[in-house]
C-alpha cells in the first residue's frame, strides 16, 4: 500500500486516560513508518500543537446553571463550529482517510458530516459504548444495563444514569435520540472498529446484525515501557480507579473471605474515603493510594497476581496489558472484553462477576501455586503481549482496515 495521509480526530489532545493514549499511539505507529498524520481535537487552553489554530471550542456541559447548560445543549449534540473547523482541516491537510476516536459531546459526530461531504472515508474506533448507550458504560447504580436497546433512550432519564444527574441524563437522552434519528454514526462511518468481540456483539445486538461494517483493531501497547524485572511476589494487587464499577467492594468482600491472602490496592478515585474505612477493618488488605511510573512498577514487581474485579463490561482495560508486561498473571471477572485477553492463553483466571466467594477461592489458589508455575504464567503473559500488541502487528491491521475503507 502506498503511503496514506491520515487525519486522526479525538475530543482531547492532552492525555487524560487510555483513550488519548490510543489516539497518540496510532499516530506514532503511522508516523514511524513514513505516513503523513495530522491530529484534530477540541481547543485546549495553552495548547501548542500543529493545526491547533483550527481546533474548535467545545461546549461545557458539566458546569453552570441548568439554564446555562440548556443554552449550550445544541453544541453538545451537534457542534457546527467543530464541523466547519473540520472541513477547513480537511481542506488544509487533504487526508486519504479520517480515523475518529471518541468525538461525542465535544467535537460531536458533526465532524463526520464534514468528512462525508468532502468524500473522505471514515473509520471509527469505539473505545466505549457511547454509540449505543447515553452514559457510555451499559452500567449504572451498581448494575449492568441494556434498557436503552431498541432506541428506548428515555430509560437514561428514568434511571438518572448519567453522572447521577437528572439534567445530564436529560441532555444525554436528547443527544442519543437526535443522533439516532439523524443516523449520524451509521451514515458517515465506513467501518466501525472494536478492540473486543464483546463490544462488536453488543453493537449488533443494539443495531441489528449486518447493519454496519465491523472490524477489529486492538490498542497499540508498548510492552518495553511497562516491563519490570520478572519476580513472583506474595500479594494480590489491584491498581486503578477507586469507583463502584471497578468492583472494589467485590474485592474487599473476597479479602474478608480469605484473610490469609494479602491484598494491596493502589489507586485513587471518588470511593477512596469509603474504601479506606473498609480497609481499616481488614488486616490482610492495604490501600496505599495512587502510584504511577516507577512507584507502580515496584508494586507490580512484588505482586503474585493482579486482580481486575470489574462488575461493568470493561472493553479493553490497559491494566491487564500492564500486568502482562510485568510478567504477572491476572484474575479478572467475566465481563466485557476481559475474557478475550485473559483466556487467550495461560495468562490467568476468570471468575464470575459479583461472586466474592469465587474470587476469594481464586486468590487462595493463586497464592498456593508454586512460584515456578506463577513465573511460567507470567512469562507466557508477557510473550503474548509482545506478540499481539507490537507496533508491527497493529500497523498491519491499520493498513488492512484503511485499504478496505477506501483509502
């Protein structure tokens, strides 16, 4: 395939989480192999980046009075300034293909209209369920939810499932109805890309089989940047956000059922204070706060296994790949795309979500296994990550997808 000019679009330029990492990593992989790449996002204060002068302002929907947010609602649903700015970006850069990521609320799918009108094919990487679900998680108030299936988006308002707010839930409901009525996703996207087969199956369950063209693209992951010295430690490690959908209560219940198993929790989030109170009652569990970089690597190096006890449908959690890169097996729940990673080889174990007794028994079993067996599983996990998520593998998939989309 000849070199292509690729225009990547995502809400945020500055890295705030895994979605931004994916956005920039795709750019890095393409640029390293000689392709011309341009990035497009919403404007950010003080941002110095190529083409930043074209980046549009995004509406702020989380702050201000209800009346002020109501005034900003149209721009959250269909940002005409973003559409026009994207049209100028296309005219300036002249891409062969647009690769979009998370664009709702800030850029909005209005930018996809600009690509279609310019005759540029679009592929869309779906990192969450926003194309199906107003709150993007298929989860609220402690439970998995698919009540909006069949275009019943009013259920978001009934359940107040968007940030627990009536106003935000109402705005998200209206957004979903308008996007669905205008068919903004399906009419403008040539290929929908998913990291997990689970999310692809959910898309077909909501929209109907065969209604859109689906393909698979996993997130690039730099194993070398997350590698630690192979070691078999003593404790079960959790690291990540401290929030209800991550299953921390399940993990704490399992720790209470298996008091002989040491557990370390690394992270921060809205549930931290409550979980610290619970941790004080458990002699075998330590909640040590957030850690990144070398500090997190030290916790990984001394872990026997990493627990990912999520009770929502995680799509493609980076924590699993970080554990694999650290030669550490994973104990995860049967939710979303996690089984596709953990059950792809002798990398770890899957438990049923919400079953604290099963999780406790699996943690006990991991601690009983000989160190040599844990080391063998960790080595297999690291080799799997090296093989499946290396730049060359991701690059080959990108070229196949772009070619099929018409680039």
